[in-house]
C-alpha cells in the first residue's frame, strides 16, 4: 500500500485492455455508491471483542457489503540525507478494496493501487524529474500495483503470502488503539524487505503506517456497511530504484492524509482527472480486478 515499487505480494500491471475510456460507463462505477441503509439498529461498539472489532475495522477501512471502497491519500515525498529533510515530489495514492467476511469472522480482501508523483508547485503528474541530489533527470512512473489478495484473521496478523518473488520478508498487521473521546482508531502497519530486483541493485526496505479514525456514534449504527473515516499515512522507505540514488546515503519519507469513500464521485477532482488521463480502463473495469 505504498507509493513505491516492489509492493509486497503485488505485481505492477504492464498491459490493459483498451475497450474504451469512459468513466461513466455502468460496469464497476455504479457499485461504488453506498446502498441505501436499512432501518438503523443502534448498539454500542464492543472494541474488546475480536470479531466485533475486526468487523468495525473493515467498516472503517472499507465496507462489509462486498462492494468497492477507495482509500485516497495526498501528500509529499521527502528525502532525508545527513539529517536534513528536503521535499521532493507530491505523491497521491488510491487503494481500491473489496472485503468478504468468512464464517469464522475473518476477512478475505483484495487491494489495487493507483499511484501518481506530481510537481510540488503545480500538482501536475510528472514523467520526468530533476533529482536535486544527483542532478540527473529520471523517468517518473505512474503506477498500478496489484491486485493483491490477503487474509485478515481475528488475530489481526495479515496474511499476504505467497509473495511475488523469493527473499521477501514481510510483517503486516492491524493495531487497535484505545478508545478515546468519541472515535475509534487503529493503525495498519507494514514492515518489509524486498531483495534487489536487478543484478547489482539495492534492496528495498520500508516501514509504513496507515492511521484510521471514525466516530463511535456512526459505528453504533449497525445498518451502515461503511462509516465515514479519515486516514493518515507515513512511511520510511529506501530510495526507489527509478530515483537512481544508490550512491546517496539516505532514505525517503512520505506523509499524507485523506479519506475512505464508497462513492467515486467523492474523489478529489485532481485524482479523477489523473485517472481519466492515465488509467481510465482500470477504474472502469475495477470490478474485474477486485474479484475475491
């Protein structure tokens, strides 16, 4: 779930069918809209019960009715060299998800990500970037990562094997936080190591945290398969290979914030515009990509 390359268990898609470019086609987009709620059934959330807690987490980070949700985040990618932080690029991320509950209360899920790196001043998606550390102009990828299929058990230790390549080490888990004020909150955390993907290349190491928050009052309405939620993200990651910075001793840091939505029309207009330009068929055919 990162704006970097080599996401654990994910393979970057390199070819797509080009059957059209309309984002208003019926297909998958109609299913982004949250169905009308049934009669409300209100009951306090039991955050200490493993099954109820996981069910609530899915209602926050996705939806429990089998439909598609979108986690969108916009932020900044910075470099950290000699203890000095330098903003390098804007970074936006959309994670399209579907969750399906099993009889034991666990969930199967599938994720697909769209990632764009942008100019800090204009917000325009870049295809070339002048690296201030090296002075080199490098090619900047817009990325589709996934789809990735995972399992989330009641223990909250996410299972996302088999991996896309040998040598990957990965720890992925959900971390509930104490109930404070009027909100429920939890983190999705990932610690990963990806071995070099090219001869003589550098490994990819990163730690990533998504922090979710939603109001308890809305979680108490059990008729809602999704509740409005905010999400913040921070990651520390070694230089991405496309940056061509193997000789620079440092790391990158991304910080961003956004929301989880179930209606594509609520996506920020700049992300919609980028999707329209770069990956219209992915959004149109999202139901096909997110089969569990």
